[in-house]
C-alpha cells in the first residue's frame, strides 16, 4: 500500500490564513428562493427575531412586506433604520440610507430584495453594492434573493419565462456568501398564496398568474433554485474537506468514473457506466491516464483511445486526459478523491498472469488502495481487435541495442579480468553494475535486462570458483547473484521510466509552447483577417497540414476568409464545413460524421454560438489522431474562436459606436435645425402676414413688424451659413483666400454688419497703439469674430458690455472676446467647441450649437488656436491666437 502523501506546508499555511480571514470577516447569509412569495422575507425576519432574543444588535435596513400581515408582525421589536428621500422624476422616493447604516453600525442588518436597483442619486447603483460595503465595514448581513436574478441564469430564465430580468446579482456575490438557505414552496401552494392575495394585490396577481406565475415556469425555476443550492453546498463540502485534510470520499452524491484505455473492452465499460449513471441520476467522467507507455502505443491503439473518448462525449460524459506522474492507480485515485468520485468502473485484466506477477496488477492495487470508493470490475467478450499482450509485444528495442548490450558485458568482463587479482569480488560486481547502468541509460529496458543476465552468468563463470563452470561451490554467492540481478533489473526499470517521463515532459512542453505561441501571436493581431491568417499559419506548421477558416456570410453560407495553399475547397468539402457550422459538432476525416471528407472540420465556438469553421487537411497521415494531439488541435480551435470573437466584437463595437455617433449627430442636428429654422420662419410669416392683412395698421407698427421680419431673416441667414460652413469644413473643401489686413479693419467690418444692429454700441474695443498686419481670409475671420460676438451677447445680461481686446507677442496676435455672462462650467472648456455641444447655460437659449465648432475649424485652418476660459472678473473669455508673419514691404511714396 503506498504511503500517504505528505501535505504541502505552503498549502497548509494558505489554508490556515484563508480560514482565519473567513472567521474574521463579516458574515453574509442569503435566503434563496425560486420566486416571489415563497417566504424568504418571513424566514429572514424569523431568524432575525431569534438573533435579537440571543442579544444580537439587529437593525432592519430594508424590508418589503408587500402588505402581508404575518410578515409585518415579525417586524415588531426590531429597530427600523429610517430611509432617506431621493428626488426622481418629480417625486420623492424612499431609499436605503447607507450612510446612516454605517454610522449606526449594528452587528446584523437586514437587507431585503438584494437585486433591487437604487434610485438615481444613491451612492451605489445596486443594492448588492450597498451590501458589499456593509460587509467591508464588518457588519453581518441577512438578505433575500430569487433565482431569476442570478446573472449567469439570465438567459436561461428568459428562455423559460419569456421575460428578460433587468435586475441581476453577480454570481461572485453568492460565492462570497457564508450560508445560503433555500426557502422552498411547491408551485401549487405558491399559486394558492397568489390567488389569496398573499403575494401581490388582486390586479397584479391576475397579471402575474397569466404570465410569470404559470405552473411550468414555477417548476423550472424551482429546479434551478434547487440545483444552484446543491452546487453551492457541494462547493462548501469540498472546501471543508480540503481545509480539514480529508482525503476519503464523502458519498453525498453519486459520481462515477470509468477508466479508459486502448483496449477494446473500454467501449463496453463506457456504455455500462452510462447505464449506471442514468439509473443513479449521477454525473460521470471518462478518464484516460497518459503514462509513459502511451509513447509505445501503435497507431491502432492510439486511434482506439481517441475513439473511446469521443464515444464518452457522445454519450454525455465528461472526458479528461490526465498526465500521469507515477503509478496509474495512484493518479486515478488522486483524481477521484479530488473530484469526490464515489464509484470507479474498470475492466477485468486481460493480460497474462505472469506479467501481473512480475509488474503488478493495477486493478488489484486499485482495489486495495481505494478506501471508501467502490470499485466495479466489469468483464466482456473477447475483442478480435484487442489481442492479449505477449512477450514479443513488450520488446521495443531494436536488435542492434541487444547486440551492443552483449558488447558492453564483454567490455565489463575484460575490465574486471584486468583488476581481478588486485581487487575484491565486490569491486568486480561494481564494474558489472556500471556496465548495466550504461546499457540501461543508452539502450533501454530490454537490453539492460539482457545485460543483467549475462553479467551474472559471466561473473559466475569466470570469477567464482570453480572457475569456468557454472557450478557454485559456496552457496553464499547465490545471494550475490540475486542482488546483482535484482539491482540490474531495478536500474533498467528506473532508467526506462525516467526516460519515458522525460519524453512525456518534452511532449507536454512542446504542446504548452505551441499554445503559448499561438496565444501570443493572436493577441498581436489587429484585425480579424490578420488573426485568422496567424491561426492558419500556426496550425499548418504545428500539424504539418493545410488549414482554412470559413466564416458565415450574411446569407448564412460559409466563405473562406483565409486559407493556406493546397487546401481543396470543393463543393463536397464545403458541404461538410456547412454541416459543422450548422450543428456545432466536428465532422470529416477521423470522425464518425462524414468520415469520407479529405479534411477534419472543427467548429469555432464562441460565447454566442458557432462563429465559423476551421478545416485541417493533413499532408500525409493525420497527426491529431492521438488524444493529446487531438486535444491540442481542439485547443488551437478554441483559442482561435475566442480571439476571433474578441476581434469581431471589437470591430462591431467600433462600428456600432460610429453608427451611434452618426445617428445621434443626425438626430440632434435635425432636431436643432428644424427648431431653429421653424422659429424665425414663424416670426417672419406672422409679421409679414400682419403687415399685409391689416390695411389700417399704423405706420410705426408696420415698420416694427418689418424690422422684426428683417432681423429674423438675418438670423435665418446666419443659421444656413453656419450649416454650409460646417459642411465645407468636414468635407475639406475650405479654401483660404488670405491677404494682409489690419486687425482694426477686421473689427470695424464686423461692427458695421447689419446683424448686430443696435447691439454694436455694447462692444468696447481695446487695441494696441500700432496693431500689426495679419495674414488671414477676411471673410472667414469676419465670420469667426461675428460668431463670437453673437455668442457673447446671447449669454450676457441685456445691455451689459462686451469687450474686444487685441494684444501681440513676438510671434502671435491674440483677439479676446469677453462677456459678462455666467461663464463656462467646469469640464466644458473643450467640449463647447464640438458640433452641437452647448454649455449648461445654453439649455434654454436658441441655437444649433454650430457657431463655436465653425470658429475652431476656421482658426485651425489659419494655423491658429482658439480656447475658452473664465475671466477673473466674471464671464467667459474666448481667445483667438493667430501666427504673425513678416508682411510684404510697401512701395515708398513717389517711387
């Protein structure tokens, strides 16, 4: 019986530290149910009353009784934390006061409806976030939750009930829970409670009974709640067993394990295990231990292992390929105890009994060391394709190695003969053992066994009296012969095992490196096309094959995005790939589905379904027929699928954002422009209609109406001009017609524009003594200054002044426009120059939000810069900075 494994000190230390952390942290208990009305709140309040009676400081943070008198009665005697009122949509809504709870700091707080979404304005958006902060503060929490609010079950619940649950709780929070108590009620009893008005009010109850509270829905939700609670209990049990160092199996639930090998009996074992699991209602696993013997398997044996694993998957079992680290029975039992297996199914030994005597019987060892795990040994009919192993089948070394082992014994004998007269017999034995060791390390187990036998014979024949005979006069030498033979055999076996483990380690290292390289190269691929090309190149190099990746077109048919040279995309091969895409199962060469295809086709499965198909065509015999290589190929396909999904989602997200921005801009532009066009048109139409349809209208009134119509027409003209300017800027059609002009001429032209009218008197101008000439497009820069003045007057109090100030430095000229308005809100200094962006103070004022964007485009085209700041004395200040150059020299007078 093998010695029990010593516990890892580091692991024990981690377990102790984790246990201490769990003991010190605040406790979370979840009262878990399948649907509203099963009694979660009632159960929570009942236990809270018990805790209060024991002296605990219990406070109600949130409890929703929904008008149930028996639930409300349980609140009596418990302190209720007052809620705070938050404004939302014109009304005040009560919400949990997290700050008050943290200040009160009870030992236990009750938080009903864990999935509740808080009112906007709360510290956290979700109640479960409040619970996490309470736990971090060291406060124990009791809470309630229904199964449909679990994040991972959102899609399942939507499929069952047809209702998408918007309020969800992450699974990690339930994993954090110290205890989950299932509050269960049968669907019939729950429907009776619903009918009696104990769940919802009558009107709500009728609606719920017709939709969510159908009996089929309740049965499915009840099963989900029971299963999730059972999984949580199983995790807690495993955690407890691990923390307590319990290695034996606890049969709290049946789990079956069938051991799979290259023999034909494995197929029968798999089917028998499936029947047993079905009868017990248990899960089952098909396990193949990849030992050093795997390297000596024939192609037929490797293919049979692969077929057995595929059969287990087809029958609904989980398949695991375990990398053997020692004896097979030890690896099997370690895996079984780790997965809490209760029954192991193995086949009867089929090899010769003398081999079991020499090397031991794995089945016997498994039975003796299984402990509390039941072992089922199943026999079957003889399988024609599974001949019994013979001695010949165990001879794996070539004849040349056996001849070299004979030569090594001869050399050892010669060396021993040279030192025979001057050495002890023990030294002669060491010479022969050295030769056996060299043979074992270089030529394998068989030659080392032959070398051991020949060494014993030569030692007896030459160095033991009577010499040159095999007669042994002293019986004590028999022990020397036995020890010498035994040491030789042990050295050969150990050396062979070490070499086999080294070969396995190299093979595993190569697979790991291949996966690492693939992941690294996929991570560096920017687009889906480059990613697919990288995957195809890696697969082709790794498996000496040709590869192709086919992705669906909008019509649903597959098309090759990228493929390596030499891959035949005939109609037949395309049909196989289409079948794989539609059914999500492998097909083609080496599979049980459409095996006549020339290539193997694997589905590229993402989180949202099958993304496409990868086809692999071998140059010769497929190198993925072995289980480890087949798993490597599947891992390549899975990594490619995940990377491809990431790339596709990134591209879709970018396209969606672009479309959303375009749609938002279009909608905002249409909304703003339609309003701004409608307003002046309405005023113009009204003024002109009144002037035309009222003959006896006083002349002064008629003039006022026409003046109003003129002003609105000018406003309409500015709006249309802005739209044309922004279109020219975005299309790149802006053509600057620059000339050297004085800045005071630019300001004077703007102040004389009819659009300003009487508002021109509000502008105060501050110019340097000798303003320089500036190279600019006078029409466009006039538009900039006009937009800035219009903006300043729009946001300034009526009659307040607007200042224009000009100053220069050695290389720049700055024009400042300052108003007396509310200024620029924090964080808006850059945003207000975007299209359709308007400051907080502009919400109630007319305008499309294009003027400043046009200013920025024109100034930037001039090589300048525009910025907005708050003036120290109040109001907003816009600074236009233009580069100064060397103006052309003017001709002298009279020249």
